[in-house]
């Protein structure tokens, strides 16, 4: 075996300066590449909703984007933290509760204001059977890209890092899916969007210990 | 007072090591070397305390941790305490090692090789080169090429990286893992911890 001093010489030889933003750059690359993949898949598999230009002028469309948007930001924050040795997810995990509570609050208000016979429609919409699975499918390119990025970094809590990466992938995929998804009721998002994001998150937590070992 | 003093010492050590690492990260190879050497001293103590039953493995694992520190160096941020960063890496590698060790133990008891009675013969030097070639042939390319270029042909790590298309980190990892694998092949054991 090599002597430790030799190894140290070897490691220290010919090292130029290290890119201080290597981690941010790697995650940004992964996110952009994965998002592009998810957008292409959305257009190719589902198509962009025909009334997108009109809907984009309504506040409710942006409220709909705010749910996956805020979860994607928190997922990104968690991922970049957990990609570093000795940095915990900590309180950021708790912050995930804020968008969840808000969407459930909005859903409760919406349901309370609707007649009983109309409530099921608000929750199930027209696409509840496919929504969560579509989001999970769209998250595949993002999932691969984010895990590629994580594998080049140094996560030491593999299950948490995997979950954070899965959440980032799922939430970003949901943003892409909003180009297609016709559902505009808060209770629908509060169930099926969340389920769609939960699947890649759970997958990330399950696969993290195996895929992220280094 | 005693406690304060020892905390001061720790604090000072942290500051010193961090300064060396930061200089190393901005391209000062001598400072980086000094950082790794100082770190190795601390890590050796850390690992020795935790591997008291297997002192022979300390150096092996120490090298794994140093390699991991080197490969993870991009993830260090100046505002993070260096101790926390290094300890997380060391602990991660230690746990990983203990898990692998446990698996190996349950698979087969390793026999101590004690059969070098007939190993040394007059032909040994003549055969050495051919045997080395044979052993090298058993290594995967990403380990063989770095060893051939750096250790046998005397090229630098950067030149080897250019020739092989590997990153210079990969060349270093390849040399380290390859030499370990060669040592195992020479001993004739077949631990497959080479991943």
C-alpha cells in the first residue's frame, strides 16, 4: 500500500485554484438541463393548454405556480445544504410546512364556500387519475440530473439528501406541468399536486443511500 | 481555566488549518500540502481511538478519508467551521468502512497469509516485471493507466490526465485505489472492497 505521506504529495500535486462556485454551478446545470427535459416532455406528451395566454393573466394561475415554485426553492435550498458534509437540513425541513398549510387553508376555504354536491368536483377535477403520475413522469429527467449533481458533491446524510433532491425534481416538474394542467381549483392542487411531488421525494429518500454513496 | 485553555487550543488549531485550506483552495499547493499533512495527524488520532480493535486498518482508512476530503474540497465554504466539515467526512467514511468490514467478516473469515517461505527465489527479479504486467492487466483501465503513466513512466498527474482524458482527481484516485488493489493481488487475497 501507498504510504500516507506519498498520498498527500500526490493529492497536493498540480492543484490549481478551486472554483468557489462549483457547487452552485453544478446544481444550476442540472436544474436547467432537467427543466428543459421536463418542458420538452410536457409539450410532447401532454401539449400546452390552449388558453395559457389568457390564464396567465389571472392571479389564480400564479397562485397555482406559487405552490410548486416555493417547494422547488425550498428543495433547492435543502439540496445545496445537504450536498455539503456537516451541514444539516435543520429548520428548512420545517419551512416546507408553510406552503402546505397555505394550500390546505385555501382548499378548506374553497370547500367550505361550495355547496356539498360540488365539493367532490373541486377535489377530483377532471384529471385526478393521471395528475400525480404525470408529474412523477415529468420529474424523471430532473431526478436524473439532480442526482448526477449530488453524486459529484459530498452528501453525508444520504437519505435526506435523496429526499431533498427528489423534492426539487418533483416540484420543478410540477412547474413544467402547469403549462398543460387545466385544473384551477385549490383543493385539487392540495391533494394531487402534492401527491405528485411526494412520489419523487419518497423515491429519492428510498434510493439516496444506494445512489449517493461515495 | 484548564477548559478554557484547551478550547483556545482547539480554536487556534481550527483557525490555522482553515487558513491553510483556504490558501490551498485558492491555488497554493504548498499550503494545501501542509493542510493535508496536519489534518492527517489529527485524523490518525481520531481514527485510532475509534478503531482501537483494529489498529492495522487505521492507516488504510486514514488514506480513504484524506482522499474523500480532497475530492469534496469544492463543497467547503469559508463560513462553515472546518472541524464540522472534516468530522462529517471522517464519520461518513468510518461508518461506511465499518459496514463493509462487517459484511466481509460474515462472508468469510480472512486467513492470515504466512507462506512466504518459498516466495523468494533467484528468478524473482526477472519475473517481477512480467508479473507486474500481469497483475496490472487485472486492474480496470481507470486504475491501470494512472499507475502506468505516473508510477512507471514518471509522467505528472496533469500529463496523465491529458493523455487518458480522466480528470486529475480521477487519476489520483486511480493511483491510490490501484496500488491498494495491486497489494491485495500480491498478497493473494480477494477482498472485493475495490469499488
